[in-house]
C-alpha cells in the first residue's frame, strides 16, 4: 500500500520526527556552554526557515551556528543584560514598599513584556536577514512593539514547560512535559515560531527598503 511505501505517510512522518529529534539534539549540544545559547537559537531558526522554504536537512544547523556565532552571541548577551536589569528591578519593587511603587511595577512589567516580545523576533531576524547587531536589535524591538501579541505568543510557545510548571507545579506533570520538550520540543517550537515569523516577514517585506531586500538575497552567502 502507498501509505506504507517509501514516500508514504508513515515514512514521511518518521523522517519528519527524526529531523526534529536530530535538530533538538544539536540545539542542546550547542547550548551546553550557556553563552552559546544565542548562536544555537539563531541556528535553530535558520534551519527551520530553510526547511520551510527549501526542505533543508537539520545537519545545516552546525553551518548556521558557525556563521551566526559572533552576532547571535552578542545579541544574547544584550537581551540577557536587559532582562537581568528588569528582573532585579521587579524583584526589589515587589519586595520593598516605595512611593508610587504600583506605577513602577506596572511599568517594569510592561517593559518585560516588550523585551520578551522583542526577544521572540530577534533570533528569527538574525537567522533570516544579514544586518548589523544594532539594526537587528532595533528591528526586533520595532516588531516586538508593533506586534506585541505575536511576540508574546511566540515566547509562550518557546517557554511552554516553564509556564505549565507555574500553572500546575505538580512535579510529575512538569517532568513529563519537560522530557517530551527535551526530545523534540525546542525544534518543534522553533518550527512553529518560524512559521509565525515567516508570515510576518512576508507581509512587511514588500515595504522594506532595497537594502533590506538585498540582505535577504545575501542569506545564501551568510549560510
């Protein structure tokens, strides 16, 4: 039967799942030094975009990791610093009573939401376009501000196990979800988020300048 053939449903499903497992393993492997998380995220999105466009293999991950390493690592450190400052600020605002503390808490929460939204876009932008670090971060905050809901949804997809842990702190549930996420969840979430980001980029790309379009054309040289 065709369904059991080489090009049948089960064979295609097995290849798809195998690609996710391999990609997820590559991502975990490259995240071990911690400071390389940014480059690993950029590579994960790079492969996800190319699979959506060209059905590329997950082994392209290491090539993308190398080509994105310097810029993506710097971007990761920038967002880590911003998130750290906002997180510490929120902690002190929640721990101590200060005049107009409620206003400052709301302001910091809004800034954290904006930062999360921008972070959701920054690595897809780094993977998709060839720009300077400054321009990539700027574009991420522009998209994160104008498409706040999109960015927050993408962040929720990425950090789903952590969100479920705070919603239901039962350890068995958390370990079950995290074990599945550890096998293929990060690659799957990147694939979903790449689809969302790809739709956003396709809508705004006709309005971009010729320089930005040239950046897109140079993606093959970058990877």
